[in-house]
C-alpha cells in the first residue's frame, strides 16, 4: 500500500512539474521560433559554433537584440512633427504640360 502511495505522489509531482510555471507562457509556432533565431543570428549569435559558451553567447545575443529593439521604437511625438511639417509645405505644380 505504501509503495502505491509513493508511486502516485511521484507521478503527480512529475505531472505538476511539467506544467507551465505561469499563466502568461504561450507556445510558439515553428515560424515564430525560426524568425526569433534569424534575429539572433543577425545580431551575431552563432548557434552550435561553441558549445562551451552556449548560455553566455545566447544571453549576450538576446541582450543585443533587446538593445537594438529599444533603439528602433519610434517616438510618437517625432512622427507627428514630421507629418505635420510635410503637410505644411505648399505643393508646387509645374506648367509644363
């Protein structure tokens, strides 16, 4: 009887450990994983090149990608100013018809 109880507890613990740790974790499609890997390669990550540097090399590439994305985020005030100044310029029509 004790053996069955221990086996049941171990099975339950294994199942609980395999569940996602938080509700916001989602599964990714193959295309999403492929796109993410391409972005990492574009910032210098070389998958499989040096197995001794695996976690550090990947984490460094993820930091570079994060920094790159932070630089690309447009400032909403800048885009409105550019649009406004382009609209305020008069349009000149040519008489060469």
